[in-house]
């Protein structure tokens, strides 16, 4: 993640230049000096409003990373542990930016522990590590349910839903399932990665991402993942049975294994692995070496 996303900076500068330019045109047309004063007020108001997010992100990026957080991630995140020192610093910056902008709360808006918030941020940071221009697609934040699961009526402690990624609304995740996903960072199962993958998939489909992999020309992401799903040999696949449901679940399950057991996925499904490596902009095997 960038401290100030490029598009944010572009539009901030563009509009900051357009306001005085428009004022100059109006001043030349009407010849009233009051126009320039009004333009200054409008420009100051615009900058005061528009700079809030960049300044908030800059403060977050430069804030100290608690030693307790670092020790916890070294213990619970094989991805963080596998990075070199420069990579860990960038990962830590992404964690701070994520937590500064993304609401992570329990049902009803109640607070959750710093460990839960940190693990959510760490999952997002790992998935964004190879795509510094991407932002976490979680405008509605993350809602954490108690226990291992909830049911279709969103009652905690019932049913078997460990996580959910509704197209509108926050990402939903059961806290104990989240913790279990990081308890064994190499088992290929991580509900947070699974649900986040759904959001990245939707963003790629809407945003027009194009993927080349082994093709002569890049194709839309939807076409690439749909083709991979149709070609995949599920009878010999290391992916769980749930992956056969549809293209979206196939991608989400494959993403779990990509970030948790990349060696096995790469050996078993080299074409699928290459597709995910291009999508996420990284080869996780270079990080998870242990």
C-alpha cells in the first residue's frame, strides 16, 4: 500500500490547480477582485477536506510499530517471519495503514482485542504485499463474530459459517476460526484469506484487471479464472472439495493454499500457481521457505 495512493494524489493536485484556474477565468470575464478572494476560500476549504486522509495515512505510516505487535507477528505469521528486514518494515507499514483506515469491530460495534485486529491486518498485508498500488477492498470494514461460526441468521455459536464476504457490507468472520487460521500457518486453511480473496476477485472483475500468464495476450481476469476453473482436474487437486462449487470459491480456496502452502500448490498445479502469482504480484514460495 502506498502512503498516498497515486490516484488520490493525482486528483488532489488536479483539483487544487483547477480551482485557481477557474477563478482566473471568471476574474478575467467579470473583472471583480472579489472572485480571487472567494477562490482562496474555496481552495483552502478543499485542501482542508482533501488532505485529511493523506495526513492520516502519513501519521499512521510514521507511527511506531509496537514491539509487542512485532513479536506476535513473528510468532503467528509465517509470512511476516519469512520476509527480510526491508520487507517486514513495508509489511508493518501496510498493517498500520490498514488499521488506520479499516474498521475492525465485533457485532454491535464493540471493540475486539488488538491481537484480532492485528491478524486481520496481517492477512490483508500479506495479500497486498506484491501489489503496492492496490488498496484493501473493505470500505465497510470487518465484523468479528464470537466463537467458531454463525448461522444464516447471523446467530453466533450456531451453524457452520466461519466467514462471509457479502458484496455490500462488511466482511464477516468468526473470531476463533480467524485465530485457528493463523495457529497453523502452513496447513492451507485460512478463512480470512478465503473471504478477502472474494473481495479481490470482485474488484478485479469490476476494475478490468487483465492477466497474461502463459497467453499470447492479456485477457480479462474473469476470463482467466473461469478458464482455469474449467481446466482444473479436481480429481487430482490438492484443493478442498469446496473449491468445485464455482469459479469464485475455486479462486478463494486456491488463494488460501497459495498463501499457506505455496510449495504444494506450485508442485501440483503449476499453471494455477502461475495465475495466482501474477494476480497477487508475488511468488509466496520465496517468502515461506521454512
